[in-house]
C-alpha cells in the first residue's frame, strides 16, 4: 500500500454522523455519505417547474401539477406524438454522439469514440458503442455469408446464419476495449480532450451467440491444433491468431448485441467475442476460422498491436486487457459550479475478471478512500464506482485506482512509463489524473 494510505472504514453503523467526516485528504467523504442523507442541489420548489408526468404527481397535492402561476407547459396542453417503430434519443440530447477520428484519404480506417463523459450506468447504448474499422463497414448479405471452420479439424464445416440461429446460445455482458485505447497517455504532455475522446475505445454490451466450443467440437479439433486464425469478411480480410484454448474456453460467435441482431458496424451478421481480450481479437464479419499449429503472424500481431519496449524488444500476443479505471465526472472540460458536494463517478474494468476495489484520491494520490462499487460487479464488464466529495474551492487533483480479483493494481503513469517506456503505444492502463483549479475548471494533468 502506498504511503499515506488511509482506507475508508467499511463497518460504520448506517446512521453514524461520521459519514460526513472526510475519510481522506482533499475532502473525500465516506462512500455511504450520499446515500444516507439528502443533499439539496436543486432550487427551491416555488421557482421549479411542475413535476407532472412523474411518479411524484400522485403523492403531491393537486396544485403541484402546474407552476406557481397556475400555467401548464405547452406539452401538457396537446396530445403527445404517436408511436414510433424504432426509438431514437430526445432531440435535446443530439450532442451526445460518437466522435470520429478517421484517415482523411481512407475514411473507413479509423475510430469513433464512445462519449463516456455523457453516459451513466455501465451499459453503452448500441448506437454509441465505439467503432474501430481497418477498412470500413462491409455491406454483407446474410443469406450469402457463412462461417467456415477448417484446417486441423476432422471435418471442415460451413455454417450459414440460419444454421447458427438454431444452436443453443449464451450471453456475455462484457466490455470490449481496443488495445490502442488511452494511447495518448504515452504522450509527453497530457492531452486536453474530453475523457471519451481519448479513453472512449471501451464500451460495454450484452453479446449473445453460439459458444465456439460447440462448433469446434462438431468439426472435431485435431490434437495438433493449438492456434486458430480468425478472419473477417471485410475488404481488408482482417485476421488475427488466437489460442484454441481461449476459443474452447469462453469465446462465442455473436449474432446479437443488446438483444437485437448485430449492427453492421459491429460485425453483422456475426462476430467473434473473446471476453477480456484486446479489441482486435473480436473479429467482426467473421467468415473463417482455420485451425493451425502456430500463429499466422498477421499484420495485426506483428507490425501492429505489439509493443516496443525500452530494451528494443517488442511484447507480442498481449491478449488480456489489464485492470483500469477512470473518473468520468468530474473530468476534462467540465466545470464545477462552486465549492460543496459532488459525486465523483467513473468506470473500472479488467480483462482478468471482476473489479475488487476502486480507490479515489482528491489530493493527487497522497491519500485514498474506497469508492462504492455499484451492483452488478461482473467479471470482464464495466463497473460503475461512486465516491462523495466535498470540494473546498481549492485546487485539487482527482485520481482513481482499480484493483481486480487477480490482485492486479492499476499503476501510476510514472511507474508504467518506467517499466515500458513510451514507444509501446498499446495497453496504457495508467491511473488518470484530473486537475481542478480554483475556478472549478477540470483539466487532464500528469501528477
Ligand atoms: N474484420 C474486422 N474485425 C475487427 C476490426 C476490423 O477492422 N475488421 N477491428 C478490430 C478492432 S482493432 C477492434 S478494437 C474491435 C472494435 O470493435 P467495435 O467496432 O465493435 O467496437 O473490432 C476488431 N475487429
Ligand atoms: Mo483495436
């Protein structure tokens, strides 16, 4: 444990007044404080708009449905809009979109980032799940798409979409994170962008499909088959190698995302899901799995997605995404309206399993307090954490630090850089620091 560590007590009786006593430096309060007492953030009801339309109406006196002068808002004076066949967000939320960073000359090669700072909970709405394509989104006719399993198998098999839809399925509620997520963390100077625009290559969905172990067993895996080459049906025929043991363990051929059939940008009609492993292994538009006795040494496991270390050698096949966390609020670009109570909240995840603990610091890492982990805390899934904080109005530095059930502790940036140098580009899981200045403006800092 680092110097100055001061864990929050977990066993205060629920009505202890101590909940509002700081448990760490910089004004961090016990994680239960916001749950135990109401804190008035909103303006008094006399000036507030009516509460009609919410559950509160039934319990409120009749005059609470209109404002103080007895007027109803426009939307209470005419019938509402009719039904829609497929819902879309409110027009008042139209600024909540993926931010695109693509190659100007090849606009299908690039990224679109999840706006993490605008979202709550832990599920990413499908339309905001980040995208990473190496050569655009193919328009696949599902009637003419098959998944072929061949190579070191007893009998090669080809599965149509209709075939796969007849198999028993299972769901994984998991994150997918690109190995290149957060790579601006390697820059010498902290990048000043909203959190989603440099950490937003992580998203969380429910993926449903056919366990690969079923399909491989049908084809009959030859004992000499230790690796498989997975290839997509995009115009780059993107391919990677995975150990057969992972495919047999928990991989699925996903056909559904968040309950509906995959969207084209996420692999329609089928993709590989490799829980907890780096994004590139989750091959989209999957059409071929070739079992072999060695990796194929494709571009995406040699020239890319390997990490040059200080000793001149490169790490390769760094499959697992290590424990990581970040505070999404307050975060870069946000503004604190004034001293007082705030809920610090963010996301934590690990490719090795469940998040066991998230600590937050409001004094640049001198002292730490345990954040509350919001249920559910699932393996290899985003976990939402929360910590109450009383900002004094003085400059503060906020950090979060995740520990997973394997015992991996998210490293400080300095320690990670000392270990790996700055040429690695991938797998940056360093602690993220946000500086709050005396005006309440929040910036990305290295601290
Ligand atoms: N066929 C194919 N599969 C692919 C890619 C691709 O370009 N082509 N990109 C990979 C990378 S690098 C990542 S991070 C994930 C992103 O998945 P998503 O776009 O559904 O978020 O898909 C992977 N699968
Ligand atoms: Mo990726």
